[in-house]
């Protein structure tokens, strides 16, 4: 799906942080849908932001001046002029990777003049509708040039410019544009992001997104995850440790007759990749991760006879070799790659019930 949003939806939502935008951005990521925004929408939002900010700044400075008239000796100086480098386009880019910016420079003046003369929507009386016409024509031109056949969600709370009299569909002039362009996209209209979410978005499934889970939960819980991994491995019985390593990939799978095993993380998590996730109840997530641990000390205990039979190999590959009667302990530093699953309790930000599904040692 391509979701096209008109300028007015963004007014007073300058930083795209309210709950509706959160669901929208999660929906984009989870469904691989795209948010289409005209470059002229970006310019309009920037202009509206500067206008509103200027009003507020002037009111603020005026209030300080009036305050000084009441305080006599306890005077306050007017605050320094604010410098805010606001860019709506940057806010969108920082909020989601699933965005298409639509250029409007290829719409000819001849086409615009003709539509203005004939009052073809979005043009209306007194030549109103110039920017909306640019927004509309550039969008359908984009669909045509990119050969996009996705379903279209068109979101605007400006029904007099784009919608029919019943406000349930596009205006006949716009439908005629679609037909002339030969577009076969299904267009659905919505008056707000909330209406779109209520009709189209599974709120439970889109409560989170993969990036959000990584940013808000995984990265902040890396120490917990590492503790869980260490606990899982170090508390395996000796027989299961042998089986666990034998089923791993890499040279450690060939070490026979392990009688003791310690797993010590020296340098932790790198490059966690979210493979699967699901909401298990109102506050818990099931998470499957692939990750590597930069430096881990594997310390083994093996019978001295095993060590003696392969002494050259062990001496060349391992360190901290200690002989104690019938047992030899020895260490090696490796970078293990693991596939793990666990439950994440969102309210408590707690990692629990960790299972290591596979281990590869490099």
C-alpha cells in the first residue's frame, strides 16, 4: 500500500510523535507499505511551522517586556532570539525509512493554467487550489512513471478540494484524471490518520515494529541477554555441554569427553538481528534473535589422556593450560554466533526463559 498524506494532517504535529503516527510508522514497517509525501507538502509544513513559531516567539518576548514593567528593580532581560533549524523532511526521514518523496517540478505551467481557467479540481473559484493541484498532479504522475499498482490510501481533511459532495470518494475531476492517466490503482480516502488506523490497521499487531523492538528493548537489555546466555550455557550438565558443543558449528564441536565447561563473556553483543517476534499477551513479547559476542573465553576440562593424544593441537590452539592429576583445563578465545529465543516482559523490561537454539563458533 502507498499512503499519501496531505499537508493539513501534519499541522500541529510538527515532530510526528503522537500515538496515531506511532501506529502509522509501525504499520509501514510491518507491512512494507510506503508513505508518499509531496515535496510541496514538506515546503508547506516548513512554512507553517515558521509562521506559528514566529507568532509564539513574539508573544513570548512581549510577555517578558510586560513582566519588566511590573517588577521595577527586579528586571529580567528579554530571552535571546531562538534559533530552531526545523526541517519537516528531516523529521519524516528520522521517523521512518519507508518514505517516498514526490517531486512536483515536472508539472507544466500550461496544464496548471488550463485547469485554473476551467476550474478543474482541486482548482476552485478565485484561482484557489494552485498548491493542491500541484500536489495531486505530481502524485498521479509519480504513480504513472513508476508503474506503481499498489492500493492507495489518500488522507486529507480538506474535503472541498479533493473529495466529492458526499465526502466518501474522490471528486469526479480527480477520477477523470486517474482514468486519463490509465492508472489502475484502487484509491481509498480517509479524513484523518485515526480514521485510516481504525479501518486498516491491526492495532495489536502494529503496537510494535522491528526497529522499535531493537531500539527500545533489545539494545537497552543487552546486559540481561548476555547474563541469560551465560546462565543457560554454564548451568548445563557436563553431558549436555558435550552434546551442546557437538551440535554447534566450528572447531569446538570436535573436542571429545568434556568433563567441565565455563563460558565467560569478555566483550559483549554485536549486530543483533531480530528474526521473529510476536505479542504473547498484553505485556509480553516472544523474541528470536541472531547475534554474536565479540570475545568469549571458553574454558574446558578434559581427561588428561585426551589432552595427551592431541597435545600438539591443544598446545597450539589453547592457553592457560593447567594439568591436575587426571584432568586438564584449557582456554580459548572465540567469537560465538548464536540464535536465541526468549520472552520479554515489556512493563518490567525483563528478559526471561532464554533458550539457545544454535551456536556457531568462529
